[in-house]
C-alpha cells in the first residue's frame, strides 16, 4: 500500500485536529508543516513527530516528497495559499469556506485545471458514513419525496473583534464559517435552489452574527437554514418527506447515526460508524483520488464547491455584507 505524505499549511485550531485524525490512516504520514512562525512550526512538528517544519508558507515548496497539502488558514487566505501550492504542483485539500467569494474560487479551480493538479474543498461532512447512508436512503425513496429540509449550526463565540470569526479582514461572520454547513447539506440533498432569501443581524464589526435563509427548489421542496455565533443550537438536519422523516443525528455536520421515522411506524435508529473526529475520511478520499490519478473528486466535484460559493455570494448580497477589497 502506497504511503501518502501530507503537509499542513497554517497551524491553528483545526490543523491540530487534522493532524490527530491523519494518524488513523495507516497509509498517511504527516511529512511537513508550515507556519508563519518557525517556532510554532517546530513546536507542532515536535508534538506530531513531523520530519519537516518551516517558518514560512513559501518554504513548503522547497520540501521534497509532499503528496498533498491541507490548507487550514482563514477563509480570506484560501485563495492565495491554494494558488501558491497549485502553482508549485502540489495537490490541495482546502478548508471551507472554499474562498472569500466565487470569483476567487473560480480562479482556484481554473488554476488547478490549467496545471492538471488535484484540488478539493475540505468539506469533511461529505465523507462521513452517515451522510452516504442518508443519501442512499433518500435516493431509494425511503422517505418518499423530500418536501422540506431544516438545518442549523450555531454556537456562542466569545466576541473578539480582531479574531477570525468576527474580523471582516479575515472574512468573518457566521455564514462563511458555519452557515456554509446548512447550505452545503441543502445542496447535497436538494440540489440548486430556484430561489433564495436571506436576512441577517450584524455583529458590531459588521459581519453577520445571525443569518437565516429560506430556499425553494424546482422539485417542490423548500429549505430553512440558519447559523449564529451568538447561541448554542442543536446542529440538526431533518429531511421531511412525503412518507416520513430522516434525522441526521449528533451534530449533523459530523453525524454518527440516522433516525428514520416513517409514518405510522416505530422510529428506527441506524448507527453509522464514525471514528475519532472524522477528518481522516476526507483525507482518505483524497488519497484514493490521487491513487487513481484524478484531479478532482467525483464525490465533491469542483463545480459543487463553486456553486456553493455562488450561493454564499447571493446571500451576502442580500444581507449587504461585503468584505474589504470586494
Ligand atoms: N472542518 C472543520 O470542522 C473546521 C473547523 C474549524 C475551522 N475550520 C476551517 O479551518 C480554517 C482555519 O480555522 P481555525 O479555526 O483553525 O483558525 P485559527 O485557529 O485562527 O488558525 C488559522 C491559522 O491560519 C494561519 N494564518 C495565516 N494567515 C493568517 C492571518 N492573516 N490571520 C490569522 N491566521 C492566519 C495561522 O497559522 P500560522 O500562524 O501557523 O501561520 C493560524 O493559526 C477556516 O477556514 C475554518 O473555516 C474547519
């Protein structure tokens, strides 16, 4: 079995979880880490026993043997960091939100295609066993025709105007950070909406603190979605069908089981394997794609990520949120 050498660019909160998750894959090795600070890179490398640590992102390109780079910087930086790696010929798994706006994500996609280098959005939710099972049940018509999808994602974030979640310079706000999950799941199950309407309440920095969205689809379905940085919510996703309901249990973006509630029947719990945090599922998929010589994922195609970014642009237009430089 071929071993894949991973690199991580940007060593914040999620980089640590990703590094821990990689250890669950027998044929993955964390080969290099890059930070803006050499001391931080060395500390991270010591913790995870990483052979190469560099104190600038550019230096990552000088390390031989990297098979894929996981980009874990703020949304505002994804475009520049993805281009840096792609132009150096390195396959990229880039965190969500894929970019600041659809113009940037299109540029990333064009660059990957021109260079023939793999690129995928790190939408880990897509690769959980529970999501695959739910897609199968819905496609089989188990809950009949889906009429409505409701999904939420909210938590109380401590208000720090300079930090990633609230800072407009870092593309802060609930929509790009967590509202992207309800939008993602609605798109996964219902496709592209015909119509979308959004309202938001701003944080003092001007980015959205709460964002609520309603959508309608050609199939006759509707969706109601919301995100907030000011309240803990259940992080639920429920699909309401003509024959029953399907609940993605746990926090839906990392679901570990499904509840099937068919009309006039006892509810059924379907448990779905989930190991650790679950970041290794997306990493494993990237490895499989690379093994097959693919330059994009068949399960999470670049067009999907581009359309998701366009939906977020539409929402931001409606709620009047523009980021600096846009
Ligand atoms: N999939 C998930 O479950 C999940 C969960 C949380 C976050 N995320 C995503 O992961 C990305 C990073 O989130 P995080 O929570 O890890 O953020 P974080 O803790 O703030 O870390 C981001 C890292 O990016 C680097 N960076 C580069 N330019 C920066 C700048 N101008 N300002 C601040 N940091 C900069 C820094 O690393 P160095 O100092 O080492 O260079 C920093 O530690 C975001 O896109 C977020 O949406 C995903």
